């Protein structure tokens, strides 16, 4: 008789992180594990005994399908870094005591770099102490900056939302262009890696020119050169649309958003929010070139817009979730499931497992030769890599005109209140 | 033998303004008009002889369906107010000379208040001079602030996008709440009328609590009272989400966005952009309550997100477009087509025509008794009015993973470039 599974979600949410959770749950049930517990708010909540039995919340296959269509972390997430084992053993003793108490056999953590660091430390501790639990990481991040895996679940859906929104914003700007030159600057997430910003290039096609310039954080950004290029473009056309990463910075490493006059804003975890890059550049263009400008921050919806999720991404997220259970069930520990690209065209992928020690804390950025020479656009290789990941659409389950989600706290809300 | 139709688009675009254009085109063809010309960039472009024969661009029924799914103004739009007839007759002489040259029998203008003013003046001029052309207005605005018509095409789709995005943003905020109180402020369009901001309340349902507070521009806003309410809420719950109109102002009529320190931003037409309200309030909350905050501006996508269009809205936009041609063909002039609600539940609507003199320049705001007493939410009457308008979904035509649009300039883009 198999024991139980414990699964948690960590770090920034994505549109498909719950599809991985659905995959973990389904495969664990199918492979005969007794229960699947979910940590509330990751390892941080778990350490305070915050967890649920998922069978109380996912009661049938419809719930499972709704879960796949629910954005953000269904279980709640945290940003919490475990201490090194030699610095504070008591944290580990506490965690393993709880794991034993719940008869946990497999521990799955869905997350990015920091989460893989958690898997590494816990599996090391189990090895040192001879504990029986196995620890497997499930990749997740819209930023696509995890090493080894071809790409990360969450990225494709964010890329699809960004490309779709870019097309719609360009349509909007084009409609206004009569005798009015206008410049739109779209700000996209990705502090150090330009994968998401580059995905705006997918907007270009038979019905859309795409952005005129695209600036990734991999390349230093010079405000004067940028303004000069906009000026040149405005001599040839009336509508200029530019996509910039929130993380672009000058040659000295100073973020462009730090040039804004407003006081700094911090996110829910005390990180400085990378906000205001587009506003700042719009203001500079307006002042120096005297033309009309608009700044659009795609903001939270990049990672939350489940209504525009990529079917390839949803399915891969589900598959890597299931693969974590399969790997652990077959004896693996201290590994992360990775996606391996079998073929570009037609696109095919499969899952593999990889030693988490070689993944944790490494950051994958866009290769220099996938960015054009001028540093203001991406090359065909970039597009060939991303395009397969935005294919297909999972229809939302619409209730009263809006996409229905699975909610842990409101599920018993009465129909006739 | 019937003459020709001239159709133009004016003012801010919507997700379904092109569905009205498709309705105009189809009904004009079916009723035996010879040609349908489209003004490029409204009356302003037309006066400089910028127009197209739509038969060169809408070649088959697939094109017509793509047009219905294309956001923003396919023909291009303008913001141009005709002078009073007695102030400058030459403008009118010029326009009617062109209308005669193109053998125009029916003139349709798709737009909001300013556009109906154009219809009023042109039909008055025709009456004064005995010109044969007939002039009909087709309502359009996301703001839903036109008088007489039950609602305006464009509003339902914007409302659906806003409610969907609000749900997704709330999901995102909930996922982060462990031991971290956080406040999210969503900024929504609508300078003087709170229809769109109120639509965020539709997010509430069996799977979502909806925004905690909603502030419409119809009610004066007091920053201190607001902060006190947020403080009270944070004592009861960890996650607070507030929707605010870009146009909220204090009792003295000063816009909240004017309190921001940044220099003022103007849009493509020299109007001051109503931007920064959410950022400002987030900063005040963060400073006074010491909690984490996030500001999200829904921005341009509210009016451009054709991928989240309401089917009811798309169909009604198409119907009012067709109804303009029917009305003109039957002899009407100086009228606007209106939507009449026949029944709330099940929802049914029909079209009518109304004297444009009684519509132009009047602004419809949310009735006081549809807003709650405290002025921080909407009543059930508001929801009963809006809910039918967001129903149904028109599947995008997906090409290579993205919604396909009809483009006037790029349609001959070669497949094998």
C-alpha cells in the first residue's frame, strides 16, 4: 500500500500552474497513492500545518477540468527560501516530522528557481538522514528562465496573451493615425530574461506589422539612441509601437524605471516593482519629439489571463505534473521534471527528469544570436522556438458570460442566496 | 437603381465597431445599393477625399466574419467637430460636393456623442438646401453614455473583458495572501460615467467574491474615507481588491489623478490622459497603512480586446449597423438607430430609430439609486441591467495560435515571403 503525496506551489503564479496541480493529483490517484495533500501557501504555510486533503476539493472530473482553467495558485503560494542545512537543522527536523506524521511518501513542489532550491535541500537532507521521502520538482514560470528544460510551463500562455494583446493594441493605434503621429510603448514582464518581451514579435504576420522595435533586458538600453530611432521611424510612418521589457537598463546597469520621478513601489514581497519603464519612455518621447504617446503596462494579466491560455502549454503543464508522480513512484528523488523538445515542425515534446543540483539557481536568458544585431528585435530562430508553444486554445467554461474557476474557499456558495 | 452608401467611423474605437461596419455593408448590398464607400479616418479624412470602395476589401463572407472579429476602427477614426452651419458654410459645401460626386444616397456615421452631432448638422444642412442625401447615426461607445438607447454597442464587450480580468486579478492576489496583507487597485475607463467601472462587480459569483469596493465617478471621492475603509477591511481579510474609475474626483471636482506628481500626459488628441489614479491611491495606501499594494490599469485593452468580445454585443452591433441602412432606405434622415430592451429575462432586444436632435451631446450616467448608499458599490438593478449584455462568446479565428484580424493595408502580404 502506497503512502501519501504532498504537493505545493511556490513563487509567482501562472495561467497554467493549476494544470500541473491537476496532473499531479490525477496521476497520484491513478497510481494508487492513498491521499494527496496540498500545502496552503507552499512550504511556509505547511510548516505551520496549513494543508488540505485535495479529495475534499477536487470531487470529480469536472472539478479537475475547472482547476486546469483556473489562473494563479489554487493552493496559494509563498516566497520562502530554506536555510542551508548546516545553518539551521531545526527547520528540517520540523518539516520531516510533519511529513512523517502525514505519512508522506512523495513531495512535489511546483515552482521556479527558488522552488528547485527547496527540492535540492530537502532531498539532500533526506539522503543525509536516511528519510524515506522522495522529492521532485515541477517547473513553472512565465519568465522561461529555468535551465535545462527546453521551456517552462506558463511561458507559452503568457507569450500567447502578450502576442494577442500586442496585435489588439496595434489595431487600436492604427485606427487613430490620421494626421496624428503616435507612439505606443508596451511594457512586458521579465526582469533579466527577455523571453516574454520577445514574444511580442509573434504579433507580426499577414494581418499585422508587429512592434517596430523590441527591447530585451539582455542588451543595454540607451535612451538617446532609442529616441533617435523613434524619430527616424516617425519620418516614414505615423504609428510606432515599441515593446520593452520592464528590466531594460543602461550600460551602467541602472534600470530605466529607476529614472522615474515617483517614489519606488514594492510588491507584496518587498521586491521593488519594475514599473514605470513605459511611462518614463513615453514621457521622454513626448517631450523630445513633441508627438502623442501612450504607455501600456500589460501587468498582472500576463500571468493570470487563463482565458487566453495556450492549449500546448496547458497540456504540457498537466503532463509535467503527472511526470513528477511517475518519476517519484519509480524511485527518483532530487530531480526536476523537464520538457524535451523532440521536433520543431511538427512540434513534439516529451518529459524527462534531471538532477535538480544542476538546475537550481541558474538563469537562462535569450541567446545573443537570437536577438538582432541592432539589439532592437528578435531573429527567426527565436520565433521558431516560441511559436509552437502558443498553439491551440482551451475553451473556458463560461457561466453567466464569464470564465468559471475553481475556488477553494467559495465552492459551497449557495445557489439561491 | 439605388445610389451609393458612404460609411465612416468616429471617436474612440471599440471591440465591435467593425461588426457595425459589417452590418452596414451586408444590408446595403442586400438592399441593392450600388456601392459602399468607406471614409478613411471619418469625416476629416473624407473631406480630403480619403475613401475606399469596400468591395475591394471585403471580398467574401469570410472577410465579413473576420471584420466582425477585428478590434479598433477598420476604416480609421477621427475626432473632428463640424462647425455650426452659420459659422462656416464652406465646410458643408465641400462635403456635399463630394457626396454628389460619389453619388451618395445614404451617409452612415458610427460613433458616440460627437458623431451624432455630425449627423445632426449634416441632416439639418440637407434639409435647408434640399439635398437628397439621408443621414443616419449608428451608436458606438464603450462608455455607454449615450442617451435614449438602452445601451451602446461596444459596452457589453468592454464590460465582459473588465469582469473577466477582474476575476483573474483577484485570483492572482488571493494566491499571494499568506501572512501578507495586500491591496490591489484596478483602474477602469470612463471619465464621467461609471458604467464600465460598475461592470467589475460582475466578477462576484459562486467562485469569486468580486471587488471589495467600487468607486464610480458619479459620486465624489474622499481619499481619507477610502483609506479608512481599506484599513477596516484589512482587519477582517488579507486581500483587498478595489475598482476605481479613472474619472473619480473629490468634492471640489478635482480629479484624483491630478494629485500625481508626474507631469501630465496627453492622448493622441491632446486630451489629458486620465492615468495614474490607481498608482496614486496605491501609493497613499502603502504609505499610510504600510501594506503591500499593486496598481493595475486595464488601459487600451478595455476597448480593443476583441478576443473577449460578448456575442450579444457583436450581434447587436451588427444589427444596429444593418438597421441604419434599413432606416435610410425607408426614407429616414437625421436619426440614430437605438437599441430597445424588450425583456430582461430572458433577454431580448430590438432596434428603433430616434431623432438625433434629442440625442446629440447628452450624457447618460449611472442613476444614483443603482449605486449603493455608501457610494462604494453597485446595486442589483445595475447588475440585472448589465449581465445580459456580456453573454455568449464569438470564437476568434485562430491562425498560428493568434486571433486573425482583417487588415486594410496588409491583406496582400505574400504567404511565401
